[in-house]
C-alpha cells in the first residue's frame, strides 16, 4: 500500500485558455498536515477542489491512498471538507448538524446521534449539542464544522481558509486545536491558507504555489531557512533581497561584498561570484557606527510594537527592513548605524 495520502500525476485544470493548475506532480504523505500556500490566483484552492472532487482535472491522474479517484464524484472519495464559512445549518442544533451527513448517508438517527455525541466529546464540545450555531462562539462553530467532517471517517480532511473569519487571538487558539487534533488522531490533512504565519505554525509540509505550479515544497524550517528563490523567500515571511558578491564560503561561514562593504556571516556553501542574497529582518543586528565592521546605514523609520521594534534603514545596498527584540537597544530616526548580518541566504535562482 502506498504511503501517500494523495498523489497527483501531471494534473492540469484548465478553464478555457487559463491553466489554473499546470502539470502538477507531487505526493502528500499519510498522517501529515500539508499546507498549500500562495498568493491569490496561484492555484491552491483549485488544487484543493481537485482533491475533493469538486473539480475534475483536464489532464492527469489523482490517487487517494493508492486508489484512482480521477473521475470519481466528491461523494465517492471519502473526503471531508471544512469550509471558510463553516456552512453550518442555522436552523439545526449542533447535534443535528454533526449527525446530518451520517443520516443522509443512510444511518439510523439514533446511531448517527450517538456517533455525533462521541465526536463532540472528542473535540471538547460535550454539552453543546442542543444549541444552535448562532449561540456559539466563532471558535466553537469552527470545531462543530470539524466534528461534522470527522464523524464521516474521511480518508483525508480538507480545510479551506478555516481561520479567516476569526480574530487574531482566537485564530491562534483554534489553529493549535486543529494541530493537536490532527496529531492525536493521525489524520491526513490538506490545509489551504494565504497566511504564512498560520502555515508555519501548523504544517508538517508546505507546498508554495505560483501560477498554477509548485514553486517549492518542504518543511516549514526548510522553506524559511533555505528558500529556492526570491519569490519563496519573500512569501515565506519578510525578506530583504540584496544583490551582492560571494567572495568565499566554507564551513558554514561566508564573506560577501554588498553595498560597498565586505561582511562575514553564517551561510551555506555557494560558488564565488555575483548572487542574490536574502536576509531575514530578524537576522540583522544594529550596532553603533563606531563598532567596526558592518553595512553602514541611517535609520529612516522606527516603530515600537510591544514585543519587537521595527526599523527601515537606508543603506548603499537599498532599504533594509529590520526587526529586533524590544529588549535590544532602541534607535531613533536619523541615527547612524551598522547593519550586521547574522544569517545570509544565497538564493538559487
């Protein structure tokens, strides 16, 4: 039996002359939470709909747990989907919402409600079965939608922008709930979002998409610390992309020339010569202009955000966006500083 929960083999989905998904080939592992990430129009939602059977491919083959589902209807795939809007029936109680799919599928009402009660308990919703959706908080409604999906015992659970309707604090708590549940039950999950922080927090594997194709696939750490190109570097959080020259790189350290300065910084091996270099905002340390080596600059903007401070620093290499801990020395606008790079990422393309 295949270890892949989902396999795409050269899958294309065209709408007229527009290829929303273009020749996709990938395996998504069982028991993992895989996030499809990318800007609007990149093809991530179309890919999710292809998995669900809500769209059929123009070309290619789709497998779920080793079985060919390319032409199967959504109801035949044992896939459950949690929508952005939750799609709960407002006139039904929580228990009726969760048991609805089982009843429609032919289960006896008493049996369906028993399974629904057990699932509500699993998700921490015990005692809420008699309430209507409008009587629940946003986080509780989200968990009801998950319960309704899980009670159907799907092979794969799909989430389409599941946290976009929640405020920031609740969003963090619910994403932790989803991640804990996924790990505890060993679910195969495909999760779509445009929120990079959310994707980094919940995922085993990230698939960054661009123009209907995969720009890069890997773990959150791999994509953040070793992006393939400027698009992935900038999409996976903020990145300062500088044009410079690698003078030498050996043993995890490198010497680079950028903006008229020669700097030493940790970096992976890269051939000597011109290169595009990404530096994360938190990997730049600001020191006074008298403290020796660094890229000279002038603070153009300073902002205090509670736990962090943000700066825009004008340098010969361009404007740098810098984030420092609130406990680090503060700099006023107009201050002359040196920018020291604590990690540099040479981009492959």
